[in-house]
C-alpha cells in the first residue's frame, strides 16, 4: 500500500486532477458564457451603433419614402407615417449604459429566479431574467417582469405636465403636478432597502400633488404598490375643499383627467401583470424615439401628437398581451421593450373589433443632459405620447424636472403626510 502511494503519488494526483478539473471546466465555461450573454444585452452597442441599409443617421423619413422603414417601424405607426401624419429624422443609436450597481446585482442574483403566483421566487435585485429564450413559453411573461423591475433608481422627485390635445393641435385641458416615488424593495444594494416596507411586502410608494389648474390644485394622492401582483394597490386621496383624506378604490382601467390614456397605459404598461396572458413574439431592430437632450420633448405632426425629436435604431423585444378576462376597451396590446434598458418604447392597443385604437410612444432623456445635478443616470421616462385615433385625441405627457436618488425618507409617504401637507 505504501509503495503504491509513494511511487505512484504523482500519477495518482495527475489522474485525480484530470477528473476534478475535467468535470469543472465545462461548468466554469458555461458560467462564463452565461455572464457574457448577460453583458451582451446590457452593453448592446459596445461594438458600435446599429446599422440598417438605407437608414443612415440624418435621413428624413416621411410619406414620400416611408417604405424604407417598413422593416424597422411597427406597422401600426408605418400606416400613419405613410399617410403623412408625422415625419422622422434618424440619429445614431445611443448607448444607454445602466448603473454598474444594477448590472452587478443582476450578475449576482439572477440565478434561480422563477415566476411564481403573482410574484417572483428567489428574486433579490437587478434584472430578474437577463436572458430570454424565444422557445421558453414564459418568455413573454419574463420580459414584462423585466419591465417592472427595470432600474428606476432608489427614489425620484419629478415635476410633469399632461395635456389633452385635439386633432387641431389645441390643448383642451392641461394638468401640472409633482410626484415623488420611493422604492422600498429590490434596490441594487439590498442594505438600502426600507426594512419595514420589505416586511410588509411593499415594492414602492408614490406621492402626487396637483399644482394646476385651479380646480384641482392641492389634490393629493398616496399610492402603495405591493410586490405581489395579485394584491390590490392601496390609494388615499386628500381633497383640499373638504380637507379630508379618504381611501379610494384603485383600478387600472380608468382614465384620469378625462384623457385618452388609462392608468395601466402609463409607462408603456403599468397594469396588473397577472390580468394578461403574455406571449413572446420576437426580438427585432426597431426605429424608436431617441433620448432627448432637453427638459421637454418636441411635439409635432398631426395635432402635435407625435414625438418628433430624432429617432434611432434600437434592439427591442416584442411581446403580445391578451386580457384573461373582459377588458373595458382592449382586446390585446403589443409592447416593444428596449433590450438594453428594459424601458418601454412602444405600446399599441386594439379594440374589441380588432382595430388598432391607441398608440403609446415613450422617450427617455439623454445621459449627457443633466441640469439638475443628478449623480447617476437612470433610464427614466422623459415623455409619453398617447394617441387615440378613433377619438382623434392625444395625451402629451412630459416630465420637465427630475431629481434622482436624494435619499427621500419613508416618513414622507404616509397618510398623515397628506393631512400635514393639505391646504
């Protein structure tokens, strides 16, 4: 026995090493390949901007040459571009790199995340499903969870306007408001989560105060979104006329301010995920509104309904959503989700007769535009165009100022705060 270990010790160690390292080498290689696949989406344009033959930067596309965009423009918009509703000027693709902390959280925590009943199991932070497989029957559902848990910062303070515009371009009603958001769970740095909110299962809270017009000035709303999609949102409203606060029923199917956008239509899709069946359609290169270098976008085209700052080519995932139960307006919707940021680019809604009813176009703000001294760039929505072609009306929503990650205290998001801020 002794002679075997002494004389054959080197050979034995070599043999064992071959077995051990031979077994682990494919695993290590697979892990490295998985990491690179994740980073390939986060750094979608590290090899350069997208290029499509016939669509160079600087090209103007309108009714006279709309066919050149037929492969990269959603068909719902190509119809109206061809009709002369609006025109597009093309710019070079923008590399919108997310916070490194969010990317690191994705790499650390994505393994083992699965879709549960109304919530994700084993989800901590980052993009829950950084690699989507077209053959996965849950790929569409996973894409919309990525949309929900995209990096929106730890907190945000925003000032915005929302205008109802008719076909003549006249504003029928405009509202100005401020709203503050605080995320209590799933921050890239878990140590910065709000402990009490985590315990209660509260994903985020939002405080909104109306600033104008005079008939709604001083109205306040506190909205609480649970992490579990099956749990209803809670809302409280403060009425300055009565100086009373009351709990109100939340429904994503109403249209605030008598506009042409439902609550669930905001930010591409802000409804209950469980209320829809989600189907992954494809990934494609799409022509979409590019990030703006301004406090507000440029509106133009028919009725001043369209975002007419330069558009650009981007990688997008296309998802179809079909309501599981009767929907008051829609039979289905199509979403285009940006691969790099998980921001919504477009959403298109169809009525119960199968006709295209509404288009929603979203634009972000360029990382180089920051007059507000924000430390980090976050892929926040800067504006959304919402067009109802049947009613010939549009809602033009735009955020004119934003403060990010200023360590808002959770105490600002309570029912008592509504009363204290009341006038």
